C-alpha cells in the first residue's frame, strides 16, 4: 500500500462500493489533519520532520496525516500521508480533489477548522460547485474587526437568532411524556452576506458568502474564567515585585519596568491591567566605625500598584464567546451552521482511535517511510470497519427505537442507543475454541454465544453460521 496512485484508485473504488452497499446519503465531508511522532532520524527527503506537534511532542520528528471523513459516520474517505513539517493550509484543496474524484459528486458541504478558511481554498470549493463551512481565523477577523461587527448588537440595533440545543432521542417512557422545561439556549447570533472575488488565471472569479456571527454561551463562560484567572495571576506576580528583604533583589526603575512588561505579556493582560510606579528615596547616616569613615547612604525603592482598567475589561468581556463562521451556502441557517461545526468531533474521534488502543498507531518504530505510509493506510481501513460497525448497529437501534444493554461492565442494566464499536467488539471477548483428540478422533468445543452476542449479530444482519462452522 505504499504506492500513492494505486492507493488513491483503491480508496476511490472502496468508497463508491461502501456508499452503494450501505445506501449512504453523502452530503457533508469533514476535513482535518493530525500528527504522529516517532523515534526516527530526520532525513532530507524523509517523512519525519520537526513541526507543530498536535501530540505535544515537539521534541520528536513527526509525520502528518490529512484526512476527509463522511458524516454522520466519521468514516475516512481519503487519507494522505505527508511530511511532518508541512503547513495545514495547502493540504485542503488536494484532499478535496481526491474526494471529488472518489465520490464523483458535487454540491457537498466541506467542514473544517480555521485553517481551511484560506481564501484560495474557499475559492476552489465555490468554483467547483461545492459548499464550505469553517470559522474565520484572527488573521482575517481581528479583535477590532469583530468589535466593529458587533457594534450594532451592543447598541441594540441587531436582532439575534437563538440556537436551541437539539433534544436527545430516547425511547424511555419519561421522554415520551411532554415536558414544560425551558429550552436549552446554547448560542445566539446573526448573519450577513459578503461579496468575494479572487483572480484566477487573470480572470476574476466572484461569489457571495454569508458570515455567521455566533455567540456561544459555554465558550464565553470558559473564556471569562480564563481571563479572570490570567488577571489574578498577573496581579499576584506584579505584587511580588514589591517584596523586599532576603532573597528579593531591589530593582531599579528600568529593571522594574522590564519585569512588569514581561508579566503583562506573559499573561496577555497588557491592555487590561494598568500599573502605577512609585519611587521613594531613603537617606541613612552611618557613623564612623573602626577604619570606615562616617557616610550617608541613599537607597531608592521602586514599587508598583496594579489596577484593573474597568472600561477595557468591559470591552474585552463583551467580545468573549463570539466567533465568525463563513459559508457560501446562502440558505444555511444559523442553527444548522452551529450544529454542523460542533460535530467536528466525528473526525477527531477517528484520530483518537488511531492513537489509542483501538488501532494503536503510536509509537512508530518503522524504519521505512513506505512502511509508515502502508501502516497508516492499513489502519485507515480498520477505522472504516469500526465506523461501519458502529453505524450499522446504531441505525438498526434507532430505526426500531430500541436500546442495547449488557455492554457496560459492572452495570449490566445500563442501556444505550449509541454503542461504540469498541464496546460491541469487547462483548465478544472470552470466546474459546478447544480442539481435543479423544479416542483418535479430533473434536472441537466452541463457547456458546451469549444472548448479547447473538443480539449484536442480529443488529449487524449477520448469521452465526460462520461461527458455528468452526466446531464442525
């Protein structure tokens, strides 16, 4: 599986077969990248290079995996392995092209993070008659730009659209009864339409896109806590500069100013915390003693007094939790955009399976780059199986409004309508095949299938004939 062209052809044929067999309605594709580090020497033409590590192992060279996955399975439809020092931005268009060639379909919505928001990527998707949804990075919408967008909101001139959390599906009797509970409001926002134009081969290409300005309440709360904690830590650090005595150096005015600047930059509160400097001079007269003459000693002490700029703090807190999403689907509603992006965990869950016990990509000890590519591609096939297994069982359960119990150790009565593939496979642990020679006759003894195991096979529309044939 090391040849790129052969892999792309195989992957495309597999995608079309899977979509046809499982009758999948393909409308949304998610794009993202991850990294995997390894104990490998860095070679000029090799895959393993130092770069921004998503595993927090900047001390190790890494390889980068670019992947596209289908909603709602999270199943990979394209997998590209590149060197670990490559930036994410240029990887999106090649990945989209692979998906287009594989699925032979247009009009899909591609969802990605802020690195997918590069104007050239958005241009390609719009020009190829596809849709995109991604947040705009701070480089494209600065704090000043965001404040300008939100000015009508703060003046009460912009009407905000509420976003309600979707109700959880359940077949329990309690859930079937109507409730008078207040709806769970998770966000609010507004939309505006913006024109875009990019010159392609001299001729400009123009299209329209909508900006979805969203205020997430949970995100605002987390950011508020983080901001308050940074302000508290910065204030404590500034007050520590005023300590005198043993172990505390007396700082000069220039040294104190430099120390204050370092603290404000470290905690990112330079515009929020104001620091007043106070300089006091104390003169001490020393008497003559032995061979030391009488003298006068002048000591200068610089102290600081940090205070919170209330107006700047209020302006900063107003912007917390706000984010701008962009899409060329002008009919996409604000709630659809919020839910669409929040499901980004689907592809990230696959990355977690790569690096966890389910697939066990790490640690990488392979010496050949071709073998590394082959291993990652092989594991992507394993990820497909896990996703399809999970999707098949969940679809059957949801269609009949049933739940599956007996999967959770220590809590056999706990039921779920969304079992994971790992739990489903774990239910088959302990099956044994014993082969014995009795009176010169080889006999096979097979563990009987439990009720839970039979139920899982039924949900998978699979017969137990293959299993029972092992004892024949």
